[in-house]
């Protein structure tokens, strides 16, 4: 949650644009929103706490991203992966 809070605080515009893109493209969001995701990631990566979360929680985050790739039309199937990543991030 810390990473999301930092991203929301410092990268609100990028996060909102990415969120709108994902919501508008349920079947093709991964392709259509890739540039916005990179922009949000670059913004968030500038903050040391986010860098530490990415290092310490790389495994659950990778599992979450893999789940998204496999469930592009039904991202709600990845809620367990999101929760695992957030639990890790909260402990950083």
C-alpha cells in the first residue's frame, strides 16, 4: 500500500491516466496502455521507498503481472496476487 500511496501522491496524473486506459480497454489494456504504465513506473521509480518495495517484493509483483497477462479479460481473477503484493509492500 505504501507504494500505491507514494505513486498516488507523486504520480497522480500518470496513475489516473493509466487507470482510465485500463478501464476503457478491458480486452486490450495491456497493449493499449503499455506506454502509460511505463510513464507511471518511471515516475514512481524516482522515489527510494518504491525502489525498496520493488526489490523486496519483486516475486509477488512478477506473479501479479503474470496473472494479469493470463487473465486480460478478467483481471478480477488476480485479486489474490494483488493482496500478496500489498502484504509484502506493507512490510517494507
